[in-house]
């Protein structure tokens, strides 16, 4: 009997510092899915990626039979495809965790952009202090309250929601580390610090080899 031809390894178009791409990479790694990475230059996006996903944002996961170009759906594919033995995806489907994800990808992402790039939104007339105060009240304090009761957003053990929100909190904290350290958010700060020191995050942030011409 002839052996079946093995399917090609999934290819992930990614950008190392993009929070959406980070959470996709962490999910693939945690789920034990083999994949290749093409590190995208945001100034010179590869035509092959744009042909797969004309919107031109990462991550884009090229599979033998389809393309997934939304980070949460990449995470779903990774965990569900592996059988989710650790319940990472299942715990993320609670009403509370889905609400946290929606708040993160909606309001918090908008506030993060204004925190990182205030000059782009100067016409709105909002101070950096006002932006940060809204983020703390509406997003960060609710996370703090949860993490004072459970070690992770998934409960005693982490879930896909932890991976999905982590990169955005990381970016928010990194804008002004001194300000972040002075905030009364001990549980959230400890959660973030532990994740940034984890083997999973370290593996996620390894630099991919530079793509070769024609690769």
C-alpha cells in the first residue's frame, strides 16, 4: 500500500510584537501544533499573504484546505484540533470570559491605541490621564478583581482568555513602566509578570528566521 502524502505544515504569517499574532502563536504552541512562521514586514507585506487575506493584517494561518485570518479563530482551531485535553478552550467559553474578551478587543484596544499613540488622536481632546483612568476603571480593575480570587482568568489554571488578553495588557503596561508599577493593581501586575517570565511566552517571542526570497 502506498503511503499517503503528508499534509504541509501550517504556515503562520505573523509579526512578532503584534498582540493578535502573539496570542495566536501562544495558542498554537500550547496546543502542541507544528507550524512554520513567516515574519511579516509591516512596510512590505508579502504578496502571498495579501492573496490569502486582502485585509493585510496578521495573523494569517494558511492550512492545506483553508485560511484563517482572525486570531481568536486561530486559537479555536489550535485547541479544538488538539482535542483540548487541558480544557484551555472550554474554560474560555464561560459568559464572563467571553465578556472579558469582547471588552479587551473593543474598548481596551481603543484605549490602548490612544495610550500608545496620543499624537494620532490629539483631535479628540482627551488627555493621557483621562484615557488611562478609563482603562483602569472599565477594564483593568475588573481583571484585578477576578485575579484576586483566582490565579488565572480561567480559574485555578489558565485558559485561552488568559492568552488572548495578556499581550494587550503587556503593551499597555510597557508604554510607561514607572506609571504601571505605581498602580494599585497587585494581582494583575503579578499575573502579567508571571506570564512574561513563562516558558510559553519566551517560546512565543523567539525571533523567526528571516524569510528567504521565494519562501
